[in-house]
């Protein structure tokens, strides 16, 4: 539904200092804005301050660029990194998948049901497995094959084909929904802060192939999943969300897989929702998530 007045989210980070909240809220008040929600956090370890403000703006403040100019002096005074996000503009997302479709199916359903404030621009995959599922939701599917043992050059070309899909569709976020390919360091750098992965473990934990079989062999009592930003360090990116489910000795490896896939779907959906609602701020190798 369209907003009666333009609504924005301001996210900011800066060295912690007295007067930040007063300056930000005061300037919004003077501009005729109405604050609808505000959250802030000061990190005693890093000395950094983080803030998210959801507000409506008067009709003469129609775009994020005008607001950024309005905040120019405040940003300089506090050495502040600030971004204004127009909530009338829905983020566009590309989803990458291989041959496990539970996370893809979950995201498609939540998007179609109006639970995610975004538009799925396309789905890309190194396998054709989920072409029909994707197209049944009216979403473009791109099969970009990549065989095992391909050369570095071929892999890089396939990654750039994914990036071309993002550029052509206007997507700003890549979601790896159990996309079973390791991205190159160059591609990770190209997508810094704009790619989210779901890992099939409560990191750090079982790595490599067949993690649930490993978990079953070890008799684990918790099954977990981790959503994190993609970096060149495999499965070491800043963590966005994690969750676990308790299991027991009566459950088979297939049972653990089913439980794990449910957790993965929920954890990834939360991370994607918080990303498109501009609730995540990077704090070095960690994240601040205003839930």
C-alpha cells in the first residue's frame, strides 16, 4: 500500500559522543518529519554508535538525496556515515540456488504472500532443477551451468554472468539460498555487504559435504543454521542471524536433515527481511541488528 506521506529509514554509524540523538531527532523535527520508531546502540568495545530511525517526511522532502543534503553539517560534526532509504523503493533481489530448494521455495512463498518488502528480480542456478518452481511464481530463471573441475576463468565468467543478471534487473542484493559454489575472492569483493549466505550449521561446526550425516554420526543434540554476509574467508563473514532446534538419539540422519532444512529456511528469511528493511549495520567483523 502506498504511504500517505513519504517514509524513510535513516541508518548511521559514527564515533560515540554526546548529543548525537538530540542532533538527529532535532533536525528531523525542524524539517517537519515525524519519528515513528528509533533504535540506537553504543558499542563500548569499539567506541562506535549506531542508530536506525524510521520516520515520515513532509511532502516537500520527496527523496533521500534532499535528506542527505539536509544532514550534511551533522554528518561532518560527528564524522558520521549516514544512509537514507526511501521505503517507497522496494529493494530488488536475485536468489542463487543449486539442488536444495527448501530455502528458495520458502523465500518465494514469503515474497508472494507479502511478508518480505522486496521484489525477487530473478533466480540463478548452476542446475536447471528449480526452473519450473521459479517460473510458477512469475520470476525469471537463469540456468548458468558450472561443472565440477571447471577452470578459474570459466568460474569467473559464470560469476560475472550472475552479476550481469543483477545489473540488468536492477538488483542490489544476492541471496545464496543453498547455492553450493564457493565464490571467488574477486566476486566477494564486488558484492561486499550485498550478498547473504545460509550455512547449514550453527557456526563454527561441521563443514564440508553431508553435514547432517556428520552430525548424526556424532550424536548431536542441537541442529542449527547461520545466515551471514559473504566474504572471501569461507563461512567467516559477519553473522546476521542464527537459530537451533533440539534433536535426540531417536532421530535418523533424514530426520535431522528435515529439521535442519526448516531451521535454514527460517534463519535465511529473517536475515533477508532485516536486510531489506535496513535493520543491519556492519560493526567491523560483527553486525548490529535492530530487530
